[in-house]
């Protein structure tokens, strides 16, 4: 007889059942700030006293370790799986911890397999929140991740910039998420101001779209010109004050505390 | 000791299967393990005996097939096997080993065999654009059981 249940899925299910809620951070488009927002959101939640995991699922360009300044990691394993890396009160897992600076030229089936393996092998233990930095786009790896996480308590945060170019991508993503029965928490508008602080001209457009779709704009994160320098220095995301303040607001609106 | 969590997942998957199909006993489980992960079959057999206690699979025969891997370069057409690949993989993964609670160092491929794409190039032309003939980690091939 052939089997419907796959071993990795059974393992993944068990791990996710110990997680209070998964916050999926995604966008249809690359480079809109998913990774910096995921990292800062996880940190803000951890600072509020929650047990938080941060999962870098970007199989194309895992960047969470670079954003958090986590270097020279020696991963450890146990009978229960791979141990996430403790960092500033949270737990972090990234493919970058496994491959270092090596390229990751994954193809179709191998790519899905890697996502399955890292989801099923990471031993988070019990968490209040797992923040997931999803791969960009709506390819196999993104669909696979959402398919697993949506069986448990979850919310999807759509990160978008107010650019007119981004809007059509956001629309397609939202309609896909709805088809896949994924709970959308709302839109995180990133780089909501222009460098210099003036409001972004596309901002109203995004707001109007959100309203017609009955979606909340969870946060408006301004462009923060100090962010790049903070990342460069490895200074901790709290040191980009305008960015950080908005992400704290996002954490508050998600937790209600 | 990744063998234990892999085996645990197999025990749970076949247990769920038994429940779904109304099987009282699982008599035989055949699994296929990718050679790349270098999982040790004797550890898996031992783990299975222990972990299957009290489940419908407790007296099941476990057959572990190691599926051989072959690589084919898309750039130059060269085809090579694990033995040849290991010469490169061992060196490339040496700074990336994962230590377990018993102090054993395992390469990342032990946990995620498909990360081979990060640690291997074509031995002939150096390209990373190669295909793997069996892109999977572990799978259950067949399960046999009895209703009575
Ligand atoms: N609010 C902001 N203010 C200033 N710079 C920002 C802001 N948000 C993001 N950035 C910068 O934009 C760049 C892209 O951010 P990030 O890597 O988080 O995007 P991403 O959506 O994860 O990209 P990818 O799709 O490649 O994974 C980074 O250099 C980041 O520092
Ligand atoms: Mg990113
Ligand atoms: Zn070649």
C-alpha cells in the first residue's frame, strides 16, 4: 500500500503544534523589506517577553544572519533535530547557518526538499510566536511553506512598498492567499515615506486598495536613512529609531499589548 | 544522531497510516534513504525497534534501501557518483559540520541532503549547474499490515 502521509510532514506538524502562532512575512516582490521587518518584528516581540523564533526560509538569499549580525555560528543537533541559534532572547534558524557563504543554486525538486527538511528538522520547542521570513514571489517554496503553516494558527503579513509598480504584485498575492485560505493580518507598508521624510505619493493608492479589499494597514514604516548604517555596524535594529518605532507599533497591533 | 528524528517521523507516519486504513498491525515497512545523507542504517534499525514500541509497527520488519545518487553536469555532460562526489564534499563541508550531543560531527548534508548544491561542483568543468537523479531525502516506499 502506498502512503499519503510523508514522514517530514508528520514531523513538521508535531513541531508546529507547539507554536502559539506563526507570523508569515511575505510579499510578491523582492527587496521590499521582508527580511528587515521580520528580524525587527521578532526582536520587538522578544523584548515584550514573548518566546520567539525567527525562521529565515529564503532559499534564494538567506539574509537574516547578516541583518542581525550573527557570525561564526556552529550549529548543533540532537536526537530531536537541529537546534536554532539563540540570539538576544530569541531563537533563529537560517539556511545561511548551514551553508555559510557558499552559493545555494537550488533547483525545482531540490528546493522544495530543502524547505521541507528545514521545517521538519528545526527543533523550536515551544514558542509564543514564530516569525517566518518567506522567500520572495509565489513559487513552489513559498506555496509549500504556507501550505504547512496554514494548518496551524497563523497570520500572513503582506509587506508592500507604496510604489505603483508594487501594487499589482500585491493584488495578485492577496488573491492567491485568499484562494489558499491563508489568514491575512493586513498590509505592512514599508518605506512609506520618501528619503528625507516626505510622504510617498503612492501611499494613498495602497491605502485605498487596502480599504476596498477590507485589509488593515498594520503599520506604516518610514524610510529610515540610518538603517543601512546600523546594519553595516551590526548595531542592533533599535538604533534605527524611526524604523524601529514603527515596527514596535506593528508588534503592538499584532499582540494587542 | 539525526537517525533518531528521521526514524521517529517514519514511526509516526506509519502509525497514522495504520489508523487511517484501520490496520491493527504493521508487518513490514520499506523506506528509501538518499545515500547522500549518509544516515546509518544500523542506528535507524535500533531506533525503530525502540521508537515503535507500543505502536502498531512494533514488530514490523524494517527494510532500508539506500538509493544511489548520480550527478549529471548540465554544462559538460559529465556524470559522476557519490564516491567521486564525496572527495569534494568532504573538504567543502569541513568548516560547516554540525555537532550533536554525543560529540559527533555531521556534515549539513546529513540533515539536508539537497544542500549538496552548495558544496559540490562538476569535477570536470567546475560548474554548479548539475542535476541530481534522486532529489529527495527520505521516503516511505511501502507499508504492509493486517486488519485482524
Ligand atoms: N524602512 C526602510 N528604510 C530604509 N531602508 C530600508 C527600509 N526597509 C528596507 N530597507 C532596505 O532595503 C533593502 C531590502 O530590504 P530586505 O532585504 O529586508 O528586503 P527583502 O524583501 O527581504 O528582499 P528579498 O526579496 O531580496 O529577500 C535593505 O538594504 C534594507 O536595509
Ligand atoms: Mg529577504
Ligand atoms: Zn561539467
